[in-house]
């Protein structure tokens, strides 16, 4: 985000106080829900049901976090989410680096057609494949395994990551690769020793997008992995609701635990993520 | 690339790569096949075969609860569907959610982008405020907003009370529940829209506005005659992606209302999930999915055409 003013609207609101209000509105819109959940997670049951409701917790407590881990195996949900997200991110990167290299560097006859196909796949509604994927995973005995999620999540992120990497690879001068090959690298060696390291920021950004996609997915995780030891975080989090009770402070604590990993990624790599997201239209 | 190949062939053997990698030194065409194969295999397994299978299964009566093998029933699943009021209700809800939340997210996203484009001294809080809603899982957003709209202890009703209005029991009435779901979806998706539009805004050359100033065009006119037309390409792409994801809406209503009261806020994706996973009625679930597939292919066709005209 450059600091260059866009005079179209900015001069309308260029006064300092107005800028302050605009910034405040943006921050409240973006942060308030997460902040509110954080506040809720620190409240006692008694404070929560006090009327009128309090905003900032009066007597912050961490007991809800303890309970979130003891009521349900939250650490197992976290572990499953991490493993599924990491495995699918790794697989997505490997497959899309190879495909993107072919599309960026080799003079393919059907390059345009392949790129159109990839764009078409990127808009594909994975929900509609719930039934056949369920059947396939069932036949292959893959229900209640990480693989049942890793494969679809890889396909979910593959088009976007490939398109992104194609444009990154095209920005690397061919001379560098040629020089490496003269020095005795194979073409694949040149790809992994020269092109990928030079594109590290791009590869990394693609990885973050793939990770967030996998971390967020709910429907397939809900449908394929119902075994308690294989539930991912979004699926596990529903289990805190009892038949009649809805322990909001404990649910909030579990939500905070689930938000933190992705929030840390976003805070550290915000600029890269923004550039990656806006490089091409991506599902949101 | 032919030059390099001869160079590689001509180099002394002792400087060559380890022998086990030498099979990778292929011609362009063979190399392309090897490099594209993993992606092609994955797409074939997870998309192409399932799509064919989907169409095929939709002509069968296949229920896993009965334990019987599938029986070919032709178009029976489809004729059942046409007479199924829940199919029509969930489809209508899905279309309505799309028609409300896509323009809603566009307008909210446009407003957020215009605000974020102001010359702030510090950029990171603004950037983060747009990224956090995008990164928050949809299912989490659904739970968080269910708590926001809680009739007794929710912050929305608290604010309404403070402003002198009566609190609303959001999830007891179909219309209010629907409104709460739409607001949540708009909040969740508008930030991504804003990021795309903001990137578009930042490519508009400043000189255009300076020229318009010289010509005496006002701010509002500049917005409609410079900003909006130049934003159109980025808006079109964002809109189409948003439309396709809106047709698949599942997480937020599932978490907020579970489709209730009754089936008044259930979406087509929720109905597919229910038929497949809860009722194990794969034939009917497939027929429902074919409908959603058709809806979304229409949008994709529009998208591919829009991209082609852009080039």
C-alpha cells in the first residue's frame, strides 16, 4: 500500500481528524470481532451473564482456556489442523512449482489453453464434489485420514498458486538459469537451485495462501473426518456446544487458540500476503 | 533452449550432474509432460473423475443406509427434486444470499478501500484490519457473529438497547436470522473485496486527477468518471469469484443457525451435505450437486468471457 494520495477522495477527507475517523472505522471493522471474542474468553461465567453486559472484562481469567483444553482434546484438533495444512501446503507448492515452471519456461503449444483450464478450475465449486469425493474416499478407505483432506485442499489451492508462480518465474532472467546449466546443473537442478530460491518470496506467499485455505476449510473436514482423533479445529470447535448449554467463554477461548496461528502468520508477512492476494483474483 | 542443450552435451563428463539426475535432462516436450503430470494427475483424481462420477451417480438410487447396490432410475432423482419443497427453498435461499451479499460486499469493500487509500502515516494497522477478516475461518466468523447476535448477551442487542431500541431475538425469526447471516457474510467477504479494489485504486495515475482538477471537474464527478471506470477490471474479477463462493455458502449459516428456524436459512450446500453425510442418500445428493454445478458453471462462463475481452 503506497502512501501516495489518491486525490479523488482523499482531499475530500484529507483533514487530520477525518483521517483519524476513517482509520478508526477501518480498525474497528477489522479487529472488533476478534477483539470481542478475546474479551469474552477472559470473562467469568458470572460476568458474562451480568446485565447490562460488560465490554472489557472486569476480572480477566484464564480458566476458560484451561477448560477449552480439558473439555475437548483441543490440542489434537490443533495438531490435525496443522498437519493437514502443512502437508497440503507442501504438496501444493511442489506440484505448482513444477507446473508453473513448465508454463513459464517451456514453449508449450497449448499454453493458452492450459492457463484457461487452470483459471476455470480455480472457480470450481468443490462443494459439488462432496458426494463423489465421499464415495471415492470411502472406497479407498481414506475416510478419517489426513489424506482425505490433504488431496482436496491441494487441489483447492493449486490453481491460484500455479498462476501466481508463473508470473513470478517469468520475472526471473533466463540467463541465470542458463549460466547454472553451463556450470553443470541439470534443468531440474537449475529450477530448484536457482529459480526457486530467487522466487522465494513468491513461493512463500503462495505457501501462506495454501496454508490459510487449508486451515479455514470446514465442509470437507466435517464430512470426511468425523473420528474424534482426526477432527480439525473448525470441526472440533462445534463440539463445545452441549445439548442445552452454549458455554460461550470456553468456545471463545478455543476460537482465540484457533485464530492465533493464522494471525501470527498474517502479522509477520502482511505485505507479502497482500501482494499475493492482489496479484490475481483469488477466492475469499 | 537448443543452445544450452548442446552446451550441456558438450561439457566434460566429470563436471556433469550426479548420474541419477541425468534422466531429468529431457527435451522440452518430454520435460513438459513430466512437470505437468503431477498437477494433471491430481486434477484428474479430485476433479475430472469426480465430476463424471457425479453425473453418473445422479441417475442412480444409491442409499448407503439400505446396503443395496445402486439401481439405475434414470431421471427419477431429478423429478423428485422438482417436487421437493426443501430443494426449492434451499435453492432460493442460496440465490437470495448471493443476490444480497455479493453487491453488499462490493459496496462495503469499495467504501473500505476508499478509506484505506487515504494517506495514512502508518500503513500496517490499516492493512492488518483488512487482512484479519479475510484470514479468519468462515466457520469461526459464523460462531463469533452468532455470539454477537445473541438475544440476551450479544453485543448487537446491547448497542440497540443503548440507542433506545428494543433488542431483537435474531434466531427465532426466519427474516432476522437471514439478515444476521447476510450481514455476517458481507462483513467476512468485504475485506477481501477491499484489498482487490485498493490494489486497483493504487494503479490509477495521479495525473488523471490533476488533469480533471484543471478542467474543473468536482470530486464526485472524478470518482464516477475516472475512479470507477478504471477500477472496473479488478471489480469484475473480484465479483465473479465472490459470486461463485456465495453459491457455495455453507459454513456461516451452518454455524449460526444450522439452517433454522425450520429450513428457512438452509442453503443448497447444506442440503447437499445433509443428504450425503447424514442420510447417506448419494443419488439424490448427486442430483442436487449437479444443479449447483450448473449454476456455478454459468458464472464461470461469464468470467472466462470477461477475461478474454479484457485481453
